[in-house]
C-alpha cells in the first residue's frame, strides 16, 4: 500500500528533552512538509523539503530541526529550544513542491 | 508571511441544506489554490487543486470556483449529508518560494 506514515501517534516527553517525530513515505514523492496545528489555528508550516539533502524553513521553524538524507524519510526533531512544543504535528508529501499533498495521520506530542 | 483567510470559522446546518464557504488569498503571484477535507480522526484529503481564473471544479455534491484577480475561492456543498461533517481547509501557492500556506479552516457540522 502506498502512503505516508507518521509514528508514533501519541508521544509524551519531559520538558527539556529533544524528541524526534518520524515521517516515511513510499509514494516516490520529491517534496515533503511538516505542519503544526494548535487549537483554533490552521496548519502552520515548520519546514519543507523539495528534494533529498535540501530543506527550507517555514513560518515557525524556531526550535525545530529536520534532515532529508533519504527521499522517503523526513524526520522532525523538536528541541528543548521550542517554547511550546505541545501540539499536533502533520507530515505531508507531494510529487513536487506544492502539488496535491498527501498527509500522514499525525503525531500528538505532549510535553510535561 | 502570506495570509490565507477562511470564513466562516464554523458552520452548523441541517441535512439537505446547501452551504458554501469562502477562502481569501493574496492575488499577487498566484499559482494555485488547494481545497482539502479533514474528517475527524483521519488525514486531510485533497478535494481540488485549481489554477485558472474562472475555473470551476466538481466532485459529486461538492464544487469550487476560483477568482484569481480578486483573490477568493468558494466551496459549495449541495444537499449536505452528515458524512460531509469535516473541517475544510484551503491553501494558497503564491510562488513566493515557500510551501503551501493554509487557512485556519471552516468546520462544518451537518445534523440529521
């Protein structure tokens, strides 16, 4: 089955710890994205990647880091520098930048 | 930061009612407008990707129009059904060298 997989679905971490969210796709898409959703907010762009070994900051990149070493993988690290990390995180991919996006199921991160 | 606005924020209708929502986006450097449907506990799924001024797309009871000169798109649902209950997101591609910018969405609730 082709698709995009995020894991885990729920994640709990202590304040001050870095945590990495996984995003894998087997759609052979070049572009991948990370969005964050908070209550009452839309999807806000954290980072995106147009191609392997390249990525760009989105609107709210501070406190986050990414890597794109493989086409199918785009992990997001939430660092201790992120002031309000508790949120719902969505990963997406598309054939090329800004074509129809396919989304994962999301990861809900809670920092206590 | 480009601004994409959606209205209303939420909407409650009775089964059989027709309804519509608005998405406003910057008209400068416009390239494409996306509509997604996000049902509870699922991933957002693409409804339409529209690029041409005056374009109208249809999928079953759902249709969308696009006005790129004035920067708005309407999404129409004819004869709403409970299964149409979801959050409807629009996203703009303004060729600003960044990924899609999403609005906050319109949450539709259809009662039987």
